[in-house]
C-alpha cells in the first residue's frame, strides 16, 4: 500500500476534476473570507468581556451582528456593533453591497457596550413610539413605518429601542424611536 496524496491519482480525469474542484473552492471562499474579515480601520469586534450577559446567548451573533437587505437591492448587507481600538467608544457600522461593501458609521458614542445590541427587523408596518406618544418625538418623526426592506433594531436590552432604516430618497439611514 502506497501513501499517495489525492493529487497523485493515476487517472488523469480524476486528477483534473480534483484540481478543478480545489481551484473553484479557493476562488469562491477566499474573497468571501477577505471581505468578511475587513472591518473599518481602528475598529474591532467586542471581546466576550465587553459584550457579556446571559441574555446575549439568545442570539448566535450575541446581538452584535445582523444581516439583511437594508437598501432593497436584493443583496445581503451587514450591520455590526464594533469597539474602537484606541478609545472607550463603540460604533454601529453598516456595510451595504450597493455601496461597494464600504463600511459606514451610523452611530458612535462614548462608553461601553454593556446592554447595547442589534437585531434584524423584517419588512412590514410598525407603530413607532411617536405614534403612541407624539410628545417625545420631533414633529417630523413618523408615527408609523411601513418597511419594504429589512431594518436594524438598535436597542438597550430591557430599556429602549430605535429602528434604523435605509431612506432610499435621502440615500442614508434614518433613526426612529420605537420604545423608551
């Protein structure tokens, strides 16, 4: 019995098929891995200590990342909560496929993540906080949202939440309070 690698197969057709399969896997997986690992310069994923809490185990991404079609182009987009590498700051960043997968900051603030989280919001009609209590909102804040695309629920666990949705006309994210 000889110790051959898979590329030392004697049949040329099998060897070509294996090389073709390997080349295809490399061509498909490497760009996907490279894009997935690129984050905005100066930002990193939170550590387990920075994003602790038993409630986070209810999400496979610990409520730190969501994926959906936020801008309606039919392609997946990503939102992530990240921590500054140089300061005590966190940020919510979104990477839209229609914007050449460039990260854009949609919210940054000083302080720890603690109870801050994100979750996906599916398209449908929602009553906003402004609809139930207009006194806490600006006059131009919507009373309801009829989402045609996915949105981001940016929330402080057990305290309040806001939806961030893509405004197609303005070509930017809008924030609407949902609870306080």
